[in-house]
C-alpha cells in the first residue's frame, strides 16, 4: 500500500515537471537575446584621460562613499567629484581633450573636517543652469548656480543626528513641475557597533 502510494506520488511529480518543461518550451521564446552583429566601424572606442584628483578615504573618520556627477554647462562637459574627510570637493571641465580644474573660479567651497558622500546635478530653479545638491556628513547643501558662480546654502532638513545623508535622488514624482527629493542616510561611523 505504501509502495503503491510512493509510485503514484513519483509519477505525479514527474508528470508535473514534464508539464512545466513543456509549458516553458511552448510559451517562452527560445532565446530572448538574439545575437547582434555590429560593424567594427560602429563600435565605440575609449581612451583613458587622466584627471588630477585622488579621493582620500579615511576609514577612521568617514563612511566608504564618494560623490560624483557629470553635467553640461555652457555647452561643456563638467565633472563634480566629492572629497573625502578634510578634502575639498572639485569641479573639472573637459576642454581640448583634458580635464581642467575650475573649482576656485566657480567658487565651490567646503568646510574642513567634513566628508562628501553624494551629489545630484540638476536645474532646481528653472533658470537653465545646473545647481548642485550635495550630501555631506554635516548635512545637505544646495549650491545655486549664478551664471557660473556657485553660492552655498545648508538646507534645514531634519535628520537624525546619528545619521549622515549619503545620497540624493531628484524627480518630479507628482508631475506638478516641482522637484521631489529622496535623501538616503546611514548611521554615522561613530555610532557603529563593531564586535
């Protein structure tokens, strides 16, 4: 009796597996990613371009994150790179095949003894110029672009004092022509319990 039950159970399981296999074969395409052939002349090639910046990570004073953003301003490509603990943030513009540091000329500043974790580059006020929202150990900052010169304002965003903002995302989620921001945070290093 038990042997008969086991045989019937195994046959039902085998039938179920075969049915699922057959269903997959009949309903799924054989290869959802067909082979693609691209002429060699159309395949992009890249060359390394150096940039005079080396992020300084101090694992005893900051979290392991680094901010970065690429944006266009005045028809030129720019790169924002966030500095580590006690290291300035910098902005570079791509000109004539090289990255030129323009941090001082755009008046991008940062207090010492702070770490930059995240950035979003977006036109926040509709003037056609890219502004920067920067997440740092000390809080969230808005750098408003005034015709190529940035002015800094620390935003009054209530955050748990034990947490640091590490990234920012911006979108018009409600389709009302106003930007909505999502700020993620993480427990500051001083409050980690390492065992």
